[in-house]
């Protein structure tokens, strides 16, 4: 025969298991919106080709591929930034992000790319979106 304390502990344990299983079942039925998603355009796909050719994944992570912690993840760029901001960044990175590695010190000097390549890269990054709950989703500024 179980003592009162053992009955209480057994009951609480059973309740926790039932709650965990219930949450798992509900999540499986309705997983919610994905944390990251992509809005592909023909220009964005061409920009992805430029991104790959330049070896950007050697430092950045996008689409679940690339280094983590070397440089910022680019997933969610199109949610955090406007297309115009991205285009201005590719035209002159240090003007918008002082100390940017894309002045030729560490990463490629983006200013040396053809204007069309810079435009396509901006289109690619603008297609990388994120939803609330993603670490790449914009946070409100205080």
C-alpha cells in the first residue's frame, strides 16, 4: 500500500506525462508557421547563384547551410531589412555598417562586384524571411 506522499508524487508524475503527451499530439496536428521561409523570385534565384559562387556560406549561414558564429546568419534578412537597405549595403557596406568585413578585409569587397551582381544578391537576401519565434525575427527597439 502506498503512503500519502507516494500517492501525491505518483499522481503529479502521471499528470506531467499526460500534459507532455497532449502537447506533443497538439503540436503534431498543428505545427504552426515555419520559423524561416523563403519568397523566391527569378532574380532571387540568380542572386543565390552569385551568393554560392562567392562562397558566402564560408562565413554566413542561410537555408540551413553554412558556418555558425563566424558571421551573422542571413536567414530572415528580408524581414529585418528593406530591399532598398540591402541594395545600399551592397553598394557601400561600411556606410551602413561601420566596420563591415565586406570592405575586402575579411570578406569579399562587395563594391568590386558588378552592379547587377549586387542587385541580385540584394534580391536573394530580401527573399529570406522569418516568422515570430525565430531568432532571426526583428526585435523591437527600446
